[in-house]
């Protein structure tokens, strides 16, 4: 048997779970120290003589990467080849919409779709409360779903929206990401146990990350790192690309290098004045610009 292509479906410390082209699931080691496959990667792998493990020899070019700066200031890749970022906010803890905007900004920069899920609607106790921020997202074309993971309400629609997508779920701690993931994968839970036990590294081996298939096709990539992920933003130019309504208005600014702050003839400022661009989203945009400038000056090194 010779090399074939495979998908990384689980990562342990230096071992991986692979799905081969024929659907078989095997464990693999990595050839050399230079390559670092992550969940979602397409790789080349070959069988090892007289061993059950396969050997990963190379990683195919990635469509996109979910990255974040690690403690040493290096960029760490958490997952690759993702289709959709699900940003979760909830009734309690109260939403920090700036955090939601930062995740959405990261999704735009990665070139992946995003959806917003507003969880714990059961806590609204039947009150039909309009949340203006959710309408702002709908207005710029980002799908919004309201649900109660606890009551199982609204989950079916989310599952439908995520069919055939490779998804990651992010958001503030406590908003219900784990609960939503559990609802989405329901009948796949056994498979997660399978993947873990098949690794042959014992029941208590920590799985760094795992890609859990959905019955409707597609999969959810899950790990503590992915769930707690805070996006790395590189330049203040990126900020404008990451806010789609600002990026669109920017085409009409008088100056091509307009920063949308105090420049004359700024179509973004005009849009905010005319209320076609949300003032709150514009404030988020300015905060992201500020943050990236601090990053560039080396005055800031971590999260938030
Ligand atoms: P995570 O930190 O985002 O992964 O959040 P968890 O899934 O761990 O949930 C945090 C807490 O919120 C837990 O106590 C859950 O039981 C609770 N929770 C999750 N979803 C809901 C919901 O729809 N309604 C209510 N009332 N509580 C929920
Ligand atoms: Zn402008």
C-alpha cells in the first residue's frame, strides 16, 4: 500500500486520528517535527510496516486556519479548513456584543461564513423581547438563530443551517457552547467515545481536539482551545475588511486610504450619521482598530 490522502479527525499530543479516503479510521504518527497537522487538515499518510499506526508525511495546502497567539507570542493553529463559525451569545451571562463583533470580524478575515446563536431564551420566560443587536446582524446578512439548548428549542433549525458544513462554535464562557454542541451531535456522542478509545492511549488520554460528524452531514470541530479561542488580529486595515457593512461603504469614501475616523468625505461616517450603519458596530470597529494599533506598537500581547 502506498500513500493516500486522509482527513485529521482527532489530535492527541503527537498522535492523530485519521479518516482515510475509504472511510476507515486509523491512528497516525507524524513524520519529523516540522509539520503540525490540526483537526480538519487534509494530509498524505502511508501505512507503516508491521504496525497499526499510519505515518503522516505532509499536509495539503489549507483553505483557512483558525489561529491565535499562544503564550510565547507565536501563532498557534487550532483548526483548519472550516466552513462556518458559530458565535454564541446568551441571555445570561449578558452578551458582550463587542466580543461577538470580534469573532465575526475574525470569520470575515478567514473567509468563512458566520452565524450568531442567541441561547437560553427559556430565561426570557415567554416574554417576546426584541433584541436590537440581533436585528443589526440580520440587517447585514448574518443569519441569527435563537434557541434554548436546555429545552432543546430552536436546535433543529440550527442543525439544518449547519448541514454539510464544517463548523466551530465560539463565544464567551458560560453562554452554552458545550450544551449546544451536545445537542447538535446527540447521536454522535458514542462516536466521540469511539475515537478516544480507538487511539489506544487509554481512556484518560486528553484529546486536544476532535471533529464530530453530524447526522445531517458536515461536522463540528470541538476542543477547549477552539471554544475559548480569541482571534488574533494583525493590522488595522484588516479591521475594515472584517466589518462587512463598513467594507462595503468604504468603496465610496473620498480617499482610498480613508481610515473612517475623521477624514472628509468618509462614506462610513456618513452611513453612521444616516443610520444605515449601526453606531454600535462602528464603535466596535474603532475598538478593533485601536487594539490592532496597540498590537502593532508592541504595547499589547494577548487576548481581548
Ligand atoms: P460554555 O461555557 O459556553 O460551554 O457553556 P455551558 O454549555 O457549559 O453552559 C453554561 C451553563 O449554562 C450551564 O450551567 C448550562 O447548564 C447552562 N445552560 C446552557 N444552555 C442553557 C439554556 O438554554 N438555558 C439555560 N437556562 N441554561 C443553559
Ligand atoms: Zn471612510
